[in-house]
C-alpha cells in the first residue's frame, strides 16, 4: 500500500513543489518588468499549481481504493470464505485494478 499509493503521491508533491520553487528562484535572478510579464508569471504559477493539484488528486483517487482492497484481502486471508465471497472480492479487486491505469496515464493530460 505504501509503495503503490502513498509513495507516488508524495514524490509527485515533492517534485512539483520543487519545480514551482525553482521557477520562483529563476524569476528572482532575472528581474521582472512590471506589467504584462508580472501578470503572465502569476498566471503560469497558478496553472502549475492547478496541474500539480489535479495530478495528485488523480493519483490518490486511482490508487488508494486498489491498495485498500489489497490490504483488506491480505488481512482476511486466513478467514475461510465461500466461492461467492471470493468471487465478490475478485470482482472488486479487478474493478479497482483497472482504475489504477488512470494514475499511470495522468501525467499525459
């Protein structure tokens, strides 16, 4: 659960924040002319933060349910289950497994 759900979310947040910080520092080195460039810089920052937020939300929504189902299955692994319960768990697992592809493709929007 940690490696598949929490770690990518944390790394995306970390590198996204470092990217925004790097852009801010790059603008401090080169003086910005007041007016159109300042408005453009604020708009770029706003767009970068929006993209970062959307990407993190997509990763969490796409991977967390799958991780929770895997966690549930591993906890209840020692419990004797009938075929119907096993079929239900497999259906839920495969359904959430298919949503994990959105997390892997979210960087391409």
